[in-house]
């Protein structure tokens, strides 16, 4: 038997890859996300941290045999968290988040033009005792402002951490930065700098008292400074009832009777004031024309005019510019559906593919143009530095209704479409403000309501002139005002009840105006689109298919046979356009009959007693139920129910509505009933996409269910009062 062959590989040629976790941390608007995108490229993944709606963005960087897992953390000013986003940053850095290992190293990102501001966080990060690399972004802007930073001196102050200046938009300095990252994780002998030695002494003393527990020095320090719940609880477990007293004693020895956060700020900023002259030199920059324009824009009146103009542009873009693309998507879905009907034999399979699957996918994709346009504006405003100015400008006005200045962009965008507007609330760091804004946004009158408004107003509101205005236009304007009033009142009510709490401190550093990076903008835009399609889109599609099944099944064979027989009979006596019109009439009446006996029709008849006090018959009730996935289908469903076809135009359908009667001959669509129906649609949340996105953004079904129930109740009561009072 032959000897088995052996292959020899030199040991030095064998490489074993390993993975290292790095947290990317920095102040808001420091260029952190741009740097993250530049380092990781398209090798990224977006998810949520467990139990919260804070995004977890991770990416990979491979250097030699080492794979670096980078975590792009939300912007933060210090390790004393004020919001959910900031709490996540602290918990990730300290290894407290399930499914996210404690970072092996830190990539700290600091704006070169704002070193004074960034040094506070750098002190706290350096004291964590982890390998750290500092990236000073916007080096080109610093050079333009004649700011020179001694990177070696700064690194020495931070315990030998390598410091490199980079330009994230162009990639300048990234080769040296990558080398520093690879070298930093190998350093194990670096000394941890202490910028407030007294804090470490008290923490070490308290650590001796809780020896044997799993609490770390950093946990103890944060417990002494800002009552960090994890550190406080660990100390209580170790010391029992004595824990709170020992924390208070060490805190008193450290800060006396002064607030610990205030003492920490004074200590750290005193070090910054002393060290900054040795770290940075700055020559007086000449007053350029760009600086003059920025100074003028920052004034109240020009800023207000610019804001109103920009919001008008955003609204016009989302509401009008997206229309051609949405029409194209709608036409493509419709054309594909017609092809399916013409290719497959008539029946459940053809209807499922055309009216269920294709129409369901279309109902998801049709939102993409609005989402992409809205987020393009938001990303551009954020990356240029204008979004922070908008929040500052509107903060005082929005606080009067319990919100913050950061709520204004999502609320105004809600007039175009609630789905991208609710997704845009991610710019609001305070959870209470974010949820209040989310709950208020669906009240804004967006485009999906307009077909219903146009149909009912044109058919039932007299076309009269009132002064200089048209009565129909005044009613439409009133519906817009109703939405605004409902949204503001809801936000105010929530902030005084379920979301009651102290008004959050509004800390905001106005960044310099900068040109956005095209690559970063496109990556962020693609990320937003993918999140919507993957998460919200699945719910919208599922609901659309369910509603199709309710409207299609069961099928009545006698109605179908009567339809075929009637078409055969008319073909013997008519021809040409008269024959086509009569066949269309027969098809429409058959479709109406099938819908009446379908599960959807039976549901409408079943809930008719509930809506009869509003003046609705079963046909209106069925249309409201069918419109749950999206209000846009209500007009089509009404067209089918009233036997004018799903492609009914407003004039033909309006004529049928005006002649619709109850079995006893009474008119269904009276003026009080129509006004109540308009108010119902103004206030009722009837959009599966909106509910799906609310669930996505709040990470629970509690808030979308509350929004649906609350807004439905408001719409019902309002319609009830209008109909009952108007009919007496």
C-alpha cells in the first residue's frame, strides 16, 4: 500500500485571520458618518439595537489578516447621556448591549475646526483605558481658517494615542489613518491618562469596598457623576442598603455640595483651557465673502425667509416632483396586471397575481419616489449644516406645543406623505419628542387624501363664490387646518399625559456650512430606501394581499353565468361602440354584485349598524374597510361598488353617489353625511404603510395601535356630531 502523500507548508506562510471590534465615536456634525462610509465603503449593515429604535450601523475594514468590525455610534458630546441615542453610545462602549461585544478599540472623530468642543469627550474616552486612534476630520476647512493642530502633542496628552488629520470627503490622510488603526490594537503598554485624578481616586476607594462584584472602575465613576443606573445598581447589590450612603459619601468627598456634572465640566474645561494653546495655533482668518453670507443667513429674518422658501421647495418636490415617477410606477404595475389578465385564463390565479401580488408590490414601491426625494433634502440639509440651524430657529415656536425645533421638518413634510415624514423623525434625539411628533404627523393632510376630498367636495359642496374665495376651495383649506389643529392638539395632549416629563435640554452646536459629499449622500439615500422596502414594505404588501382576498372570495357562480349570458345576448343585437359600452356596463354590474357578496361586502354589511349613525350605508363602510391599506384605493372601490368600474372618473362616480339611496328611498350622500365623511378622512389613520412605519420607528405595536384607535375614535365622533346635528 502506497504511503499517503504529505504536503509541507512553511509556518511563516500560514496566516490566521482575527476580528477586532472598533467603536467610531464623535460629536454630532463632526464628519463621523462620512468617515465611517469612506473607511468601510459598501461593506455595511444596518439594524436596530435590541429594544430601542436607535440604528446600529456596522461595517468591515480588512487590513492584512485582521478584520475590523466598525460600529458607527450616534453622535454624543460626553459620557453623561441625555437621550436614548446617547445612552446606547455609553452602553456599547462599556459592553452592556446584548449582541454587541465591548469594543476592543476606539476610533474617536473630532472636527479639526472645533477642537475645543471635541476635547471634552476625548478626555473621557482616553480614561476608558482602551486603545484609541483620533481622526481629526475637515482638515481642509481648518487649513482654510488657518488653524494648525500639533497632532504629536495632542497624542502625548491622550496617553500616546495616534492622531491623524483627514479629509473624509476626499479620502486625504486615510492611508495613514488605516495604518494607525492596525498598529493601535497591538498596543498593550499604553498608560491610561487621568485628567481628573480625584475622580479616579474616589472610584478606586469605592471599588475596594465592593471588591468581588462585577462593577468596573468606569461604572463606579459614572455612578458618582451622573447616577448611572448600571453602576448604582451594581454597588447596591454588593453593599446592600449601605450602597446609596457610600455613593453619597464618596460623591460628597469629590464634589462637596456642588452638582457632580457641573464640577466635572469645570474640571475638564479648565484642562482644555490650559492645554489648548499648546495643541492648537490659530491665525486671524480674513473675512471672506462666504463668511459674510453665512453671517447674514444666521440672522433671524433672513433665516426665517430662507427656511420658509426651503420648506416650500421640499413640499413642492415631495408633492409634485415625485408625481411623474409615481405615475410611471403605477402605470407599470397596471400594465403588468393587464398583461397577466390577457395571458392567463380568467379566474382566481390571474386575479391573485394582478390584483394581489402585482398591485401589492406596486403599493409598496410607489412610495419610493417620495421617500427618496424627502430624504435627499434632509440628508443635504444635515450634511451642509443647515438642519441644525432649522432646529434652532424653530425651537421656541415648537416648544409652545410641547415639541422641539427638530420636529418641524417631519411635520411639514407630512403634508406630502406621512411614511417618509415619520422615518424623518430619527433626527429628534429625545424619545418623548420623537413619539409625540410621530403621533402628530398622520394628521397632516397628505396627497393620498386629495382624491377623496376632490370627489366629495366637487360632488356635494356648491361651487359658489364667498367674497374673493371659492366655497369649495375654502372647504379644502378647512380640511388642511383640521389636520394641523388635530396634530398640534395631539402632541400637546401627549406631552401633558402619557409622554409627560421634563423638557429636554436643547444643546446644539451650529456646524459650519459645508459642501456635502456625493458618495456619502448616495449611500445614506440607498440605506433609507432599503430599510423602507425591507421592513415597512413587507407589512404593506401583506395587508394589500389580505384585502384582495377579502374582496375576491367567495365567488358566486350564478353571477358569473348571468354575466356571460347577458354578454352573449347583447352581442346579437349591438355592435361597435354601443356593444363595448353595454359589455362594460354588464361587467361593472357583475363586479359590483360579486363584491357585495364577498367577504369584504359582508363585512361592510356587518358593520353597517355601527356606522349608520354617521349616515353611512354598507357600501360606504365597505369602501372604508378596503381603504385601510391605502386611501388611494377608496375611489376605485367606490367605483366598483356603484357599478361604474374601478377606473371610474370623478364625474361618473359623483353622479352615481348623488343618486345613491337607502332601501326606503332616502338619499345616502346628504351634505351633513358628506361633511362628516370628510372630517373622518381628515382625522382617521387609514394607511397600513403609516402603521408599519410607526411600528418600525417605535419598536412596538403599542403606539401604532394607539394611533389607529385614537384617530379612528376622533374621526368617528366628529363625523357623528356633524351628521346628527346637521340632520336635525
